[in-house]
């Protein structure tokens, strides 16, 4: 046909964008959920120190924390080998670390046996392993993923403080655990025990002040129903526009078109 009918590209392009968005969201969720499933099997194990490690200083993290690191390394390698945009990788690792943060903190809050000084030391060493992984992976891929662990980091940091009875309510709320709700801090303080140094929890005065705030319902809840458990964000935290805008700009000005195209009359515009 000599006459080529012009078709408005708006609607096919819109349909393609919608399909591509659904595909990316599905792929993102699949990758995230698969890694979370693999990590879930060891989360309950890394929150509590092994029995033989409670008596003295913990120098061996065992295989549990290393298993999590191995899963992260495997995912990073797959993303790199398949040239996945770095912004996509950063978002995935951010949500994975958010999942780890919520699971560890919630386990700490509901399991009294985990709220001990020695257990705090054990978990802290494991969190250091994750921080090291983020450093090795570099911000290009890890981004600010480690910041997602701020809740469990502050909770564990509180567990390993000596002389808690000297700490005031304001110091705990404003300086030591600013991201934790009063309910969460109160739960940790009332469950705290020390099988290693025989240290005490916070003073009765501080506990009374926390209890008063919790009873009055003025604590900063971390979920919609104002419970002490931490919710995890599961929605896809990026759009196709973000991915497209993050792609490196390519310069094709000095690239010569194939001769086959230059010889075709329909591609004469390539000569300009």
C-alpha cells in the first residue's frame, strides 16, 4: 500500500504502560516475597542467642545470621548479572530490611526470653553483620536499607546498656529510643532480665510514668489499631517513572547507523 494510515499512538502506548506497570509490580512482589520466605525460616532463630553462648562473650554468630547474609548476596548477584536498574535493587533491599526490622522487633516484644542483656549482645552482633553487608554492597545497591533497622537497633541498644535504673524517662524517649513508641519501650522494660551481669531494668519511677502514658492512650502507636507491634510496609514503593528517570542517559550522537538502514529510503532521517 502506498498510503500508510496514521494511528494515534496515545492509546496503544497507554495500554503498554499499564501492562508494563502490572508486570514490574508483579515481578517486584515475586522477588521480594521469595526472599522474605527464605529469610523467615531463620528470623525466629537469630532473635535469640544459642544456649551455649549466654554464659560468656559471644564471638561466633553461628550459621543463622550468615544464612541471611548469604540470601542477600545471592539476590544481589542475580540483580547485577541481569542488569536490573539500581533503583529497583535499592527498593527491594529496603523492603527486605524493613521486613527483618519488623519481624525481629515484634519477636522481641512478644517473647520475654529474648529481652535479656546477653540476647541483646547476640542480636547486636548480627545487626553489625548486616551493616557490614550494606557497606560492602555499597549505596548504589543497598541504598539506605540499614536505616530500616532503626527500631530493632534502638531496642537492642537499650538492652545492652548498663545501669538502666539511672536513665530518666526523657532520656529514653528522646535520646535512646526516639523511634519506638512508649508502649514498645514499656513492654521491653517490663520484660527485661539479665542472666549475665545481673543488671536491673529502669527505675520504678520511670516505669510508672510509662505506664501512665500507655494507660492514657497518648503513646505514639506504630500501627492503625495502636498496638505495640510494628507493621510492615508491603506496597511497591516505586513507579515506572522513577525507574525511567533513574536510568543512565545514553549519548548516541556519534554512533553510526547500520548501512542497511541508510540504504532504505524510509530511514533517510538517520542521515541528518
